[in-house]
C-alpha cells in the first residue's frame, strides 16, 4: 500500500508539473505582441543560407529570397555550400549573377565539426550586415517575410524567432507532422512570451551580429552537431540584456516540406532531441526531465494497472485526459494566432502516437551518432 501511495504521489506531481508548464505556454502566447515597430531597421541585413545536397529545393528558395519586398540596397543573400555532392552549387552558380547574392563553399580546413554551424559561421564572417537572418535551403518565403520579420527587431532586441510551417501533402503522416511541428512552434512562441526562451528553429531566426560576437558565437558549441538556433538563443538570453522576441505574424511564416518517410522523421527528431543534453541552464534541464518522465508515466501507469492495482488505470486516464485537454487549449490558441485551424484535424490520433514518439526520440537522442543530409555525424 505504501508503494502504491508513493507512486500515486509521483504521478500526480508529474501531471501537475506538466499542466503548469503548459499553462505558462498559454499565458506566454497571450503576452506576445504582433509587432514592435512600424518601420524596418536602419541596419544592413545579411541572410545566411547554409546548404548541402539541396538540388531539388534550392532554386525555389533562391527565387523566394530574391523576390523579397525589401529595399535591395539594404540586404544581401549569402548561400554557403557545406560539402554538397549533388548539383546544388552548380545550379546556383549557373544563375545570372545578382549584386546582392553571394555563393561560397566552406573550405575543407575550416573546422571539421558542427557542419551546419561552420557553414553559418563562415557566412557570417563573409557578411556585411549588422543584422543576421538565417534560413534553410529547403524553405519558401512569402514576399513580405523579411520586412515583417524585422519589424520585431528594435534596438532592444538581440534575437527574433520566427514561425515555420510544414507543407502538408495530403496524406495522414504529413498532416500529423504538420500538427506536431506546429505544436513545437506554438510552444516555443509561448515560452518566449513568458520570458523563458527554450525552443526556436534555425529556418527562421534573426539576431544582431554584435550580439552573436558578444556571446562568443558558436565557439562554445562547435563540438556539437546541432544547436545553431536554440543554444544560441538561450545564451543570448542568459548572458546579455537584449530582449528575445517571437515574430507573431502569419506573414513571417516560412514554409518547408514535411519528412517524406518515417526514417527521415526519426533521424530529424533524434537530432533535435540531442540538443537538450547541452542546455546550459540546469533548472531548465530538470524541467525537461520531469516532462519526459510524465510521458514515461503514461506508459508505466497502465502496466502497473495489470501488475499492482487497477487503480493505476484510473490515474492513467486522469493523466492522459489532463494532457489532451491542456494541449488542445494551447494548440487552439496558438493556431488562432498563427496557423490554419484545419491543422488540428488529426489531433486525437497524433495525441496517442505522440507518447511513444516522445519517449523513443528523447531516449535515442541521448545515445549514438546522428544522421543529417546523408552524412553520419557526431552529436
């Protein structure tokens, strides 16, 4: 009986912690502003686009970036080739040259680790801009994307996180990814709104170059394969007085395709999960561990229902219903602010499959090497 009571208490604490976490996300969404300025910044802007083996996407990305409704004299676009072995570089190089577009390849002797980060860092070194914007080479940008994104960059702001959305191909797997990814974006937005920035996506971020230099750039994380987005944002928040903003504007959404296969999805989420091991804030790590344990409890409780007491079936139902209700409220609010409400259609089946997915990706993210762009890399 004593063991049962202790387990009940543990499951209750984990559930309450998770609901409190989601309530902070919900509250943070309410605090976000839809812009901080009516004007674009006076500073020159450099858009950095690292790429590897993107021959299927890179011309569309090039077209969307060069078509931006932004003063041509106030920004440049820098494509940085990270050892592509397809025709990506040649496709760009064959285009009619524009004065505002530059194409580089990372030298072979330029840092052996952190492939994407080294490409971004090389691009920043070549850049002229006081404001750095990074995006990916498989993304599509609306014509007013840059203009609206930078309306959130005032003098007090050091880092802006923008929304990213998966393009649905119509099948259930694609729709579920779109919803799950929207959930990550919404969570990241709410956490920024509650002044607890944790999650962002390098496909749509902006920061000041001097702030990047002030926190040491990627120097402290060049041994890591990922973290060019979240670890940088967290370090700017911890080590400077600059504000972190989320671009709450549907016109700032960057579009990218969902993973075509379950294998690709697994490797992507494993890479993303691996970043959590290197968060510098120990209290934040503890919170994430408690969230992981809450998800683990949703597997353990029904098992204990068979082994110890049927009461654990009741605690499981209560915990799962708490999860569904709280997550739906957060997703509904975030969707109203950013996305099409149809994104919520596969909510129930996604909720069910999310539990094993979180556990598998979270656990596997702690071990082994990672795969990115047909390349096995160390974490």
